[in-house]
C-alpha cells in the first residue's frame, strides 16, 4: 500500500535546508576528489586551453601536493609535459627512471608522503607522434610491444614511489602484464586503477595542449580507444581489466558517460572512478567567462552527479576549488 497525494507530499521533506540535508542520498566530500596536475621541466606556466590550470615545476608540484593534503584531497594524479627533444618514436623516455614523472613522484613522496600519488601509464607524453603506444609503418598502434613498454613504464613509476598506476592506453592485456611485473618486482601493494572504459572522445583537446602532444598527434585514437556508440563493450573492458587484476576501474570522459558508470557499478560492485576531463572543465570555464554559468554551482552539481551515478571518486581539474567550496 503506498500513500498518494495529499497524504504524500514529496515537497514536505524539501521545504527547509536542514531537511534537505537530512534526506540527501548522496554526499560529496573532498575525500572523493583526485586532482590531476601537470608537471614541466621549465619554470611553470598557465595552460592556455585550460584557464586556471598550470604546468608546475617540481617545487610547484610539491606545493600543490601540500595544498591537496590541507584541503583533504587524498590523491594527486601526475601528467608530464616532456621536452620535445626527449620524445621519440618508441617513447623510451617513459621508462627512464630519472624522467620528469619519476622525479615529481619522488619529490612529492619525500615532502608529503601522506598524499597518494597516481601516475598515468601510456606513452603519449613521450612519443614523437603523440600516440599512446608504438606504431608500425602504417601508423597502427601495436598492442603487444606497447604492452611491454607500459610494463617498464609502470615499474619505474612504482620504484619512484607511485601508489596507483593508471594505464590509460587501452591496449589489450596490459593490466595482467603490469600486475605480474609489480608482483614479481616487489610492489604487491601498488594499486592499478585501469582506465577500463576510455572513449575516443572530442573532450581531450585541452589536455593534449597541456602535455604538448597537440601539434604532434597524427590521426586519431579510434583503433584503441572505445567507440562512443558502445556500452556492452564497456562492460567487457571492465570485466577483462578486473580479471587481470585491476583494483579499481575508470570511466572517461565523465558527464557524457554517466550511464556507463551506473551500468559498471551495477554489474561489478567494484570501486568506479570517473574522469571529468579537460574538455568538460574547459566548457564550464567558457560558460563562466561568457556569463552564462555559475562556476561554483556547476562544479558541485557535476561532481555530485558522479557520486549519484555510482562513483567512489572523481578526477577533476576543479578538485582544489571544489574542496574549498565543500569547506574542509
Ligand atoms: C593519455 C591521456 C589522455 C587523457 C588522460 N590520459 C589523452 C588522450 O587519450 O588523448 C585525457 C585527460 C583529459 O582530457 O583531461 N593517455
């Protein structure tokens, strides 16, 4: 027997702020946020395509990690802007144990060990062609040789102190290969957050500017990243990555793919994360600049929506701002 109007008035519990708080089904806190940060060899500078976002030098990146700690943000995610002269066809700089990424990991872990460090595993910031892997003469990204390179990359990151390696390359079988190498390499507690359902998206443009692959990338990434038309395939990707040893999975981009988050969470009941990517950030900022959007409200609403959809947490360039709004 369910009640009907007028005994049932759904507006009753919405009538006051305290009651809305009491009845909220979903809670967003700074502990739900992962803050992506760009690192550079240079002095550091603003990223043109992402107003309000900068590339930081090593001392800047350590300051950001301190800021994350003070704001209650548990994890920062690092992305390097590799100098042009260190980029090559095979992306070998990715597994140089002294590369920019590894130095940034060590600097953060030395200064602020209580902040988690997540590192992207993919070759695109290191290749001269901007692809996430090693290409053949036709430009096709080769799966198995790329996977071997990713294993070496994940290992130098783990050795430098990375807490979570996050393969974002979409090669088949790379999670198992990385898990294996971490186990036998003495890193059993390094987590893998697999970019399991990563779509070939138009929303990554500003990121490619930030890591300097913008002018380099030949063609698109459709032979490895997923078709936005598909969701059954996303479940297969997630199943595979979990079977191979992923501790958590990611859906990317975020807002246009909330249905995928909800399906993945319902099907697997594992920790799911979303990446509110650079294009999503840039659209919000463009809306604010055009005077048609309220930044604070949009930031909090979009982040809350990820939690409602089933996420354990969200990677967002608005992390520090959101944490401040949530008022530690
Ligand atoms: C690279 C990678 C990309 C992003 C995260 N890791 C770009 C791409 O796949 O081209 C995008 C993040 C963003 O747009 O904010 N493997």
